[in-house]
C-alpha cells in the first residue's frame, strides 16, 4: 500500500486483507495491514479479509482507523454480507454497499477531494462459481485453528500454518478459489481505475445522482462553493507525492501563490451566428475551473519538475484559500517555510486570479487581487532576506506582484548574494514597477536584472514607462545605444530577423531600446513564437559562428567597448495547437520561464536550446487542466544531458 501511494497509484488490488485474529482482544495480534490502511490514502480492492480472522472485530478496528469499508453488490439487492475471502458470505453485514465501478470511483474521488489521510477498503466477493459454502469453510477453519492452538503455533507462523491446513482439509479447493478471487479483484480494480481516470480527466468529478450544474473537481480543483464552505484542505490532482526539495535551493522564486479561476466562454447552441467572445455588461455562460496557482507557484513548480532545487517565497492569508495553497505546496514537494501567513487582523486575503477566456481559450480579460504582496516591504528583512542569505541561489526569479519598494529590496539582496535575476512582468500595469524610476535598474554591464520575459503588451508598457521616467535619455543609455552601431536601414534588418507585422507593432525596436537595462529579453508572442533579443559581450562565439551570424543585428565597432553586438532571433511556435486541444492558457508563460531558468541553472544547454525546450513545455501546459502540466517533468532528462 505504501509503495503504491508513493508511486501515485490510487487503486490497489490484492487477494485478501489481514485483520484482527480470533482472540485478538487478548493476544493483540492485529495485522499491520489495518494500521497502514488507516494512514495511507489508497483504495484497496480485496475479497474482504481471511475467513479465519475475526471479521466483526476487523471491521470495528478499521472504523477506528478511519477506513471506509464497502462491498460490491455484484448483482445482489438490499443488505449484503462482507465477504470472507473464499466465501461470498460471512454472516456479518457490510457497512456500505457499492453497486458498480463508477460509484466506487466517485467515492475515491470524494476521499481525495477531502484530502483524507486514511484509505478505503472496497470488498469484492469471490465469483459465485468459485465460492466455497460458508458451512464447509467454517468447519475447515475450526479444525485448522484448533490444531494450531494445540500445537502452540502463534505469531507470524500462525497464518501460514492455517492456510496449509485449510488447503489440506478442502482438498486443494481453497487454492483454486484463491486464484479465482485474485483474478476477479484485479479485473474489478482495473475497471475502477478506468472510471476514476475518466472522472479526473473529464470536466470534473461528479458524485452519483448529483445535479449536472454542480461539478466537484478532484482535490485542489474544488468548485467555488467548496472553496468557501469546506473546512478541509485540498491537494492538486497530480501523481503524488512528489520528491521533496532537499539541499540548498538553486532557484529562489519570489512571487504570488494564488487561487486561480479560469472562465471559458461556452455559448449556448443557437441557430444564429454564435459569438466567439463573451459580451460585456451581461452574464455569459461558461465553464469555470479552479486551481491553485499564481505566477510564483507556477514558475517554481515548473523548475522543480525539471529537477532544480527550488524554494518559493510568498504570502497567504490565514484563510481557507491559504490553507489549500499551503497544502498544495507541500503535496508538490516544495517547502512552505518561506511562505508568510498573515493573520485575519491584517485584513489581507490569499491572492486570487480570475481569467475570462473566449471559445478558443484565448485570454479576453483577467482580474487579479494580489494586494497581499504589495505591502510586504516591512516584512522583507525578517522573513525573506534571511532565506536569500541562507540559500545563496544561482537564480532569483521575481514576479511583478510585489510593490515597488519590495521589488527594490529583492533585487538588491539577490545581487548581493551573487544571484542572477529573472523578471516576469505579470501584466501591463505591473510590468512598469521595475521601471518606476531611473534609479531602479543599472545599465549594462552593471545591470540589475539579467533576463525578462514580457509578452508584447507588457513589452510596450515597459518601454513607455522607461521613456516617461527619462531612462531612454540618460547618458549611460546613450553610451550603450551608440556603441551598437545601428544606423540607417535598421527597419529592413528588423524585418529580415523578425517579420513585417512585428516591426509594424514596434516590438523589435522596443526590445532593442530596453536592452541597456534588460540585456536579455524573451518576448512571448503566442502563436508567433518567442523573440530573443540580447546584448552580447565581446568574444561571444555567436558573433563569429557561421551558424548564428545571421541573427546578429549589429556589431560594436568601438575599440574596448563593453558590448560586442546585438543578437535577435525569432523562434517559431513549437506547435500550432488546434482549438479543441487547448485546455487552459493559465500558466503557459510561467511554465516557459520555469523551464528556461531550470535549464540555465544546470548549464548543459545554450539559451537557444532552452527557448525551444521551454516552448515545448508551454504546449504541454496549454493542453493540461493544471496550471503547470505534470508532463513538464518529462523534459528533465533533456535539460540534464
């Protein structure tokens, strides 16, 4: 059971369970199976417990351990007996009755939703044609137990002796029955697992006879009512548990940990033309799903799945959402010590993010309440600065949900610890926090932030902010721009390296002008791919390699210049995903950044190779119901070789 749980196996089929031995109230001879099932959340399918055990006391002990017990009706009606291994009957009524595999799967789904730590025993009676009559079996058992007592056979030798004696007394009939029940249990367990998989990969986990409008998502994907009212914590629908983070963190991610709601517009059937996007100022039909996410958690999860030792620094409220978020973090194998929990008296609530998508699952509008991170400047020195000092990470990843003053402290402490810094702009409005003043960022080669990953809208907002605060007019900026040697004919060169449409939008031009402050920009362009724009130092092999020469926008002609040239390369989208295969756009860009930073930490791949791997990981998330696809972990070996 324990190994099955560690491997993420939720349905475990076996022959028979152990139990309380007859006279166990005196001998205390109780099989370890029962204790383990009380603390291991797997569903065990067996033909009850061995017939020679004390079945009533076994059921009582399982109830004490919090184990749910039910028996498959197998075509029968009304109350039925809990099976006694070789026999369909036992004279002891089953606590519950299950009518089919779909109902069993729904029970397992409900157990996982409640994050219960105990398991389930689903008893599957031996096939009728192989069942030994109860009277015959009881007679053989009585003889076997009596002989064991007379010979003083106790402890671990007791069960093997009784089994051998029963085989002898039944003329081998018990062995034939044993084989039959094992085969039957495996078949039943397989059917239950199939139904459970359908529930977990379908639109939701629906309980029997439940109203079609009430969808219950397994574990962390509860519906809104459960999130507001349930007193329990929840965990994500992943193959759990993940390997825990051990050793010093290579990557420290400072960002949001939030409850994500994704609202996919689902217009009702109509004889007239159906709109592709929801209408403003009215209610729209939609399919709403819920996950635990946030930019910080998503980036950390992707990096962790790729094998990088990762620590998330964030904050949650002392509320149900925060409880769910922390439980999810633990289940993912990430430590929670650097997540500050704010009491209700502070008025702060766990962050929430709501995305409204059109029928193609493209984002139309998003609303985010990340205010819990915006006023944490006073907590930085006591809570998070010690983590940077202790871990000395190779990379510090910041998202823009922090307030300006806190961002400034993160950057200063990260550079002091020798970390490289990556910046995820999050949104157009928040992306400008990094460029709120000309003092925020240094100029290459004394820059503060090493890499940034805006989308086209965020890039434009950052460029506008830099211009408005005078960052594109200062002397140091002009020194770098002049050294690039870009003069007439630049537009044609931009078009050759990107596309006329991107140049008309001003994307390569804006990226170029931000390079003195952000010397590596990975601009995410959705179906158009990713644009890498980077300042190269003198001596960078890409300046002279025939394979990369066509991507060099310009070379510095100044002797002794700190800049070797500008590298600009447009990576086409890894895959054009059909509309019907898009599940959620939430976390796609975050997955990309987490994979790229994990790869840079390992140091085995070039940046160009990491961009392509990161794009493939983003596609996996685009097709997943989770904020970061569990399949991102499949890229780990590629990053390490």
